[in-house]
């Protein structure tokens, strides 16, 4: 079963087009280096919860939109190898140095799949 990296972040609405450009390039780079799939999704039905919610998790402001994304790999070992190549890829350097969102509020992690259909 695939290994999954998940990401949750808040993007300022006035930087959304810049983020989409970064995501399109990211999808190309990750897939070229061996990812199985790459998905970026904009919040559509994510209410602000009383205790927990996607917007609360990333401290989303009124002028921001929540983005959920995930990348799949053959295994954890494959993910580690792909990530090393991605981080060394010069095409992403411009975005890594000037990200169109607050990286301090991004949540990310790697997950082992246990159900897949």
C-alpha cells in the first residue's frame, strides 16, 4: 500500500494564483522524481469548528483559504528518495525562498496506508 505525505496550510487569497503556479510546478517535479500521485485541493466545505477544524488547525485568517494536499509513494523508502531529489531540484528554489503562504502554520506528516480501495 502507498505511503502518503499530507499537508494542510492557509494561503492568502491574494496569493492564490501564485500558489497554484507553485503547485503545478510541484506536481511536475514530484511526479518526475517518482511520486505515484500528487493532489492539491482548496477548501470548499470546511466550517470553523468550536474546538477543532481545518481552519483552526492552521490559524486561517478571513483573507485566507485552506489548502489540503497529499502525495503518494510506493513506500516510505521511496518517499525519502523522492524527497531528497525534490529538495535538490533547482526548479523549486524560487518558491522555497519566497513561499506564497506562512510555512510556520503549515501542518504536514507522513502516513502509512492501511486501507485502500
